[in-house]
C-alpha cells in the first residue's frame, strides 16, 4: 500500500509540473503586458493606415511575428501575449477584449470593407499615436512590419503556416515561442537582420 501511495504522489507531482506555465529563457513567467499591447496595436495601425490589405487577419499576424521575432532576439515576448493556432490562422488571446475596449473608448473604430472578392475587418484610429518604445523595440517592430506589410489575409496565412512555431502547434493549442530557434533563413529574424546589414 505504501508503494502505491508513493507512486501516486510522484505521478501527481509530475502532472502538476507539466501543467505549470512555461517559463522564459531567463526562468521568469511571462505576464501579459496590456499597456504595451495597446500601444503596439495603435502603432501598427498608424503605420498601415493607407494599406487596404491590412485587416484583422493581417493585424493579428503582425502582432504574432513582432512578439516571436522579439523573443528570437531577446528571449522574451514584447507584449507577453498568448497566441493560439486556429483554422483561420493566428488567434491572439487578448485581441478581442483589447480592441473592443479601444472601440468603447473611441480610440479606434471597426469597419467591414470589400477587398477584392471578400469582406475584411479594418480598424481605424481616431487618436494621434504616440510611440513610446525603446530604440531596440522600435527597430524590431518596424523591421517586422516592413517584411509583412504588403501581405493580404490569404498570402500571410500561407506564409505563417510554414513558420516552425505555428507549424508544430496543434489546432486550438498555444503556440510555443521557443520553436523560433528552429526557423530557417526565410523566417529567422536574426538571419534576416544579418543579411540586410
């Protein structure tokens, strides 16, 4: 009986450890930074205001690549957002909550617009953005945007599907940022930066 009791204790301990949130490279748990997330959404929209291809899908994917590119270079996500793999692509956990809050505060509004043979959801700013990022953050954000700014929902979806973190995750599962270190030359932001020097 003692043997089974000890075995059960070991099993429960292992199971508890598996269910704990994954730490960053530095060993600290990542807590969602809503303030930085809001600023990033506003900054991206200010950069893309004249791009009719940038709807909700492209915006969500830009957030994903900025966060994961930042993780590849600096070992932490810029906004600490959680990204889920869905049938439609990237699903940021807090996106709906944050954008609805911004719409409620009249900082932006949402409009459904025709884009070729489909309807896209476009967000428009009603405030003047004030970018408050460090030089390191801003350089990475701008590079990530520039690399993907001309994609539409269809082409950015095809591009994302081959990114190792997204590709490895199962549908409905959290995308593990640690797989950025499996990226090849096409996706590795470190290698892209070296190439552009």
